[in-house]
């Protein structure tokens, strides 16, 4: 199985103990998904651009 992920980011909330992590993966068509490792790598947000996931988590 191959993937088409163009880039990934790890988001960390260091104020919690242990720190809370989220993984953002975006493909070459700018489709982005946020995965939550604490929820069994469940997709917690999907979007067709990079800006929406960031705004969705802030709000």
C-alpha cells in the first residue's frame, strides 16, 4: 500500500502531562486530515485545504 502524503505536522499541547499530540497529514492535492493517537488514530477532522484544520481546532 502506498500513500500520497506530501507533508505531516505533529501538534503538541505541552501544558498537559503527558503532552497531548495530534497528527496532521496533507496529500499532494491539499486534502488534510487530523489524527488523534489517543483515540486509536481516529480521524478527528478532514478538510480540502491546509487552513481549515488549524482554524477548526482553535475555535
